[in-house]
C-alpha cells in the first residue's frame, strides 16, 4: 500500500486537474496507448460535469499475487452521494511497477 496508494492518489489528482502527462506516468505502454490525451480530456469533462471531482476513498480489499496486486476502494465524488468502486492493477515488469488497469465505476 505504501507504493500503490500514492500511485492511485496521483491518478485521482491528475484526473481532477486534467493533467494527462501526470495521469499516465505510471502506466504500462498498453495503457498509455489506450488513454490518449483526447480520450482522457473527454472522460474528465464528462465525469466532472456529471459527478464533480474525486473526494473520499476507503480501502475495500487487496488481492496479491507473486507479480501483481489489485486494490479496490469505495470512491466518492463531490456532486454525488453514490458509492463507486475505484480499482488499480499494478504489475512488476522488467524491475518496474506499472499500472496495467485502473478504473472508477
């Protein structure tokens, strides 16, 4: 968690600030190809207009394997009382930790 939580904090803050370069800094090459600047900007605009920005996050569970970890949190937005699921999947590749999947749904 000492490594993964700051990675997720960065994703959330960079998304709130609409900073694409910072948002994808820990992404795998595959994730970088998926989350283009245009796609990122569109997603940020849509969720921020509808839901606001990310607020509180509470740990729900951690699933560990030898080479990867998946972490789940309850996530809230500033304009909604609904609970959402935030998720990050981090793998070790070539001696480096990479985000291979992340979402809020």
